[in-house]
C-alpha cells in the first residue's frame, strides 16, 4: 500500500529499522539496505527522514542503482499545509551534504577509454556572469556533435560513472551553446555538473534521470563541451547520443563539495581508478597552470586500471610529469603486460606509503574510483595515520573522496 506523507511525517522515520528518504518528491524505505550499502550505513543514517535529492544527484549512479532505488519506492511526498509543526517532531538534525550512494555492482570494473588529447584544462579566468545555477536546471542547445576516433579525446568525461558491464560504447564530443557569446559556464576546478532528463518508460510513464559529468573547465566563452560514452543500456548517455543539432539538454551546477584554491595544501596525494582520473586531472592542470603565479603545490598520483590500454590520458599525464617537477604519476595495473615496471594488482597500503605523502596538517589525500576501491582506500589511509575519512566527504577533510 502506498504511503503518501508530508515532509514532517517522513521525519519520524529516522531510525535503523524505520528509515525513509525522499528523492524528487518520492518516498523510499531504505531500512533493509543498510548492510548492503557500499558506502557504509552511516550515509543512510545521516539522511534518515530527510530529502536526499541533491545528494543522490551529486553522487551520480548507474542504471542498476536506479533499479534498486525503484524497488524501495513506497509513496509520494505530499506538500500539504497541514504538516505537523517542527515542535511536535523534536529538534531537526543538522542537514549535511550526504552523497547517497545506492548499491552498484562495481567489482571487476572495466573502463575502456582510448588515449586522447585536445587542449588543456586551465584555471578559470571568467569575468562575465556564469551560466550555471546550482538550484535549478537550465536548458542549453546542442550546436556540434562529433564522433570520437580511438586516438582523439579531451579532458572531460563522466564522473562517478563506473560501469560493471563490458558493453560496446560510442564516444562522441558535444558542444552546447550558452546564451551569449561572452557568457561562460562558470565551473570551479574540482566540481562537476548534473544533466537531467525525463525519459519515457515501457509502461508509458516518464521517469526523471540525472547523471553527473565533468565538462572542460577553462570557461571558454559562448559554449562548453562534453565527452560522453553512450551505452546501449544507458539512460542519460543514450539520450544525449540520440540528440540532433538544435535539441536541448537540462544542466545544473556547479556540484561537489571540493573546490581547488591555489596553495590550499603543501602536498596532494591522489588515488584514481578508471574514469576517476577526471577530477584529479582538473586539479593537476590547475596547479600546473598556476606555477607561474606562485602555486607550489606538490602532487603524487596513483592511477589504477585493469590493463594498459585502459589508462585514460596517459600521454598527457606523462607529459605533465616531464614538464612539472612538482607532479609525479605512479601507474598500477591489475593485468599488466610483459615487462611492466609499474605497480601490479590492487592499490595497497605499501604503495600508498611508498608513493604518497606522509600524514601532516598540510597534506590532503584525494580519492576517486569505484565504491569498493574507495572504501578500501579509506581504511588503508586511516591505518597509515591519516584522519578517519568521513562517510561523506567535506571540503575540509584530510581524506576526501569525490
């Protein structure tokens, strides 16, 4: 039986055995999902009885995750003016920016992305009013669509979009028009955008889907670009792949708790898996471009992939390592080729201790990859003496997971 409740009524359902969440006006019962949640039960407990829409959208999810979420649906959120006053339900808990991560089968992740280089990410130099609005979607028109060959790519790709399936994908670059020639996207380094669409379902209804992507971050005026891998079973990615010139998408942002500032730390230690390289590369490029302005930040990156051909943007990373004495990259492959001299297997505590900086107040560890990998690395960094990672990262955390 459907349970249509007001926000005040949902707040009552905030315990381990009675845990409701709301996302885009729908109510979900997550009581039976605590032990299965890949990010830990703390994530769900911290949002118990509350609106998790923004957190869910920010995290980015696979189609499997949406299906699991759909199984938890129990009703619609009411907006009745007769909602119980807050005094009747006790003091509300402090709202936190919780990244709700619905279970994703992310083991044995294989990300097939060929090497590409077109331009470099630069720190923002915008002077005009930015296009993005954090609290509302805005429409933008597709003005260019180009198929990407195996040897062409750019520094922007989906974030938090790790597929557990080996599917044939089609990669295309898309340029979207901004309202005026001098308007920029307005995306700080380290953040991303959300793209939303209502897509028809087999039962004739429409369902809202939202995915997170990292655009090119040099704030080029008049337009912005994305590189998107479209899968046969995808929702947003497939939808964008079917767009014609002149069609529009809805975009919102900036999103994300992290924002890079010049010399914010002495040393970054980074660990990325697969397409998790995207936010790391943004920061690396920003630091490199800022050297002439006095940015002295040191960076060590551990980049883990399945096989050598999976290493995204290896050419650019190697180039940066040669040009910039303050940046070093260490590759780890689960299935290395003969003669491989880098790390092998999974990223271990020994690798972190060898390649990344030691714990200190002016050191920050950044993580981005499949949830099982990130969960393991949080435990490893704590064992090595870093602060215990929060269930959901905050900007000031010593160990931050995108």
